[in-house]
C-alpha cells in the first residue's frame, strides 16, 4: 500500500481499537511514505509508543492486516 492507503487504514484501525491515539495524532501521507506525529507531551509520547507497538504487531502478524482488509475494507475511507 502507499502512504495514503496506510493513512486510511490506520484511521480506521485506530478508530476501532485505540481512538485516544488518533485524537492526538496528525499524519502526513505521501505516495511513498506515511508519517504520523504528535505534539510533544509526555502523554503523547506514550501514545506514540503504543502506536509504534501497534504497527510492529500488525507487521509481525500480517495476516491480521489481510483479515481486516477482507472483512472491513468496504468500511475504510480509501482515497
């Protein structure tokens, strides 16, 4: 997926599984990259660390990404 698709995927995933993270996060997707950033606070640092763990977990368990795409892909607001 490109950065815009990852942005759409994470918007959906975080709304379903970790809404508090997405409330504090901004993103800047591009065709070849995805960037997420937070205002520099201790609370947001913890949220950024949780988001990083979520990303690593999804990559380590790529079948979960495929399952979400198969089952929920129509609910994701793709660009």
